[in-house]
C-alpha cells in the first residue's frame, strides 16, 4: 500500500495530468494529493511529518506560495482544536474520568442495562470535551475499566458487552459535536474558507446530536437484548456509601468547561467568536492558584502533531480549490452524472464515502479527497453542497470495518475486553439501521433547521 499510494504513484499521477493537458499547478496539486493520501493512509511516515512534507512541497513545486501553504496554521479551527486539547489534559490530570465512572456505576444501581446507558451518556460528554479519537481512547478505556471493575469478571460476556457499547458509542457520537473529530473540524474549516456557509457550534449540535443519540440508543437496544443485560444485577456495583463530591480542582475545571459550552452554543448569537474565547479560557487553566496545569503538562499532553496534520490538510484542500483542480474534476463528474435521478446521486455519495472509509483508514485523507469534489458536483447538479457533504461525512465516519480505523477500538482490544471481530459484526448489523436514521434525518430533521437537500 505505501508503494502503491506513495511517491511512485504521485509521480505517475502528475505525469498523466500533464499529458492530458492540465496546467502545472493543477497537475502539481494532483500529484501532492496522491502523495498525501499514500503517506497519511500508511505507516511509511508519521502523519504529522507527512503533513510538514506536504506543506513544504506546495511552494517547492510551485503549486502555491509559502504563505498560502502555511495559512492552515492560522485557521481558527486549528486553534480551537489546540484549546480543547488543553481542556482534555486538565480533565485527565484532575481525575474527572474516574469520578464520572463512579457516578455511572451509581446511576446504574447495579443494573447492567441502566449502567450501559449511563456510560453512553458519559462518552457523549467526553466526545464534547476531547477533540481527537487518539486522545479520547485513553479516557474511554479508563472509564470502561472503572465500570468493569465494579461489575467484576465472573461473567465474560458482561465486560464484553460494556466494551462493545463503549466502542460503538464513540462511532455514534463522534460527529455529534463540532469538536468531536478531526473530520468534523476539517469540514467546518473548509466551509469557512470556501463557503457557501459558516456552520456554528450550536447549529452543528442541533443537526448532528440527535442522530448520534438515536444511533447510540440502537447500540444499547441491540446489546441489551443480545446479552440480556436487564437480568444482570450486581449489588456491589451500586456505589455503596462512597462520597462522590468534587474536589476543588475538579470543580474549577468543570466550571471552565460549563462556561465554554455556553460560549460555543450562544456565542454566535451574542457576537462572540468561539475560537479566541476558547483559547482564553483554556489558558486560564494554567494560571497559578486559578487553574490546574503547568506548561510542562501542555508540552507533553497537547497533540501538536495532530494540529500540524490538520493544518496541512487545510492547505491541500485550499490549494485544490485555488488551482481550479476541484472545479475541473467536478465538471467531469457532473457531465458523467448528468441526467441521473437525484436519489441515485445521493446513493452514489453514500457509497463513495462508505467504500472510501474502507480504502482510506484515515478519515481526514478521505475528506481531503472527496469533500471538494462532492461539494462541486453537488452544486452543479442543483444540490445543497453542505447537505450533500454532511451526508457523506456521516457515512464515512463508520470506521468499525477495520481495527486500525479506530484508536479507541484498538485501545479497548489491547485491554482484553473487546473482540475486534465481534465489533465488526455488530457494526455490520447496525450499519443499515444507522444509514436509515441518517437518511430520515437528512430529509426531515435537517430541513426543519434550514439545511435542505436543494437550495
């Protein structure tokens, strides 16, 4: 795979585009796109280093100038990602996840079905607070470990049911909030740069959160029936007399998080840009006698590499747009798809993202490839491009087909509670239901919020 999608394929792609009469900037971005996909989708080079190489190649190959190549680092989305990462470090340092696990066990009152539902609610909160699957994986593993410890391992199927519920809940919720995954952040940044709209945190939450909640409830319903969780009761898993009060540090971190949630949701209506406010409150967590972090925590804990990767993806997407390559390829696809029914266009987008999610282990590389094309073709065919892209993005977020697609799944499997084969089987059974929920929401709920299939 690295040899197929790496440098040799990039050279071949650029040469073919030149032979077909494409001008150099378009042939160059085509070559860089193929190279970036190959590097991001394999272990040939660490993804952040691959991102730096891509940024360097854009001006070196005269596709764009250096200022444009590094402009992704100035994106508000990148700084939002870094700010939320600081909050995630604080949550981990003060032991919020262990405190949440205690509350999940207490809310379950010894009933496995109720505990699973409470755990899913906790994972939704983690999805809101932690912007990457890699950072979230350790926290979800810690949450699961605390719950399984309360229920014990006398029955192997109960830890397995909780592990399956945790992994599938991550897939269900990861697009519920704008900060839930790199893919969502990239899509938001792309629309901010290239239009036709800017999606606020509150609007994204209103559009996406109901889908994630319904999909998670489907997971809960299937596991509840399959493992007969209502019949599983454990007296020691009721929480006992343990005090579950917040410490001073935990209270301060949660207070900052609560204020930020208000800013994220209400900021656009109050004229408050969420990016600088999030950065300001995140840095308050490092102020002596106010916060809980020091600079060493940030040096070790912030995923700087992921920020560079996100910035490089934004740079590639911007170059793809500015060179006109997206418009040209979109015109070819529009001509090929002209005259087909609208429902078939929708089906083609769903299929492209679903199959693409299997071919591209990294969701970000899939989006860099398909998002500009889907937006361009959709607009040319009369669709609302935002509607069509979000439809594809949600389909592409189903990453339970291969183990490497989910850092959370790999982490839980390493703990010994999650059989990856069973995760894939459960995902395959739920995929048709999830797609059905997505289509019903896209044609009914989204239009009520102003996002219609056709403008």
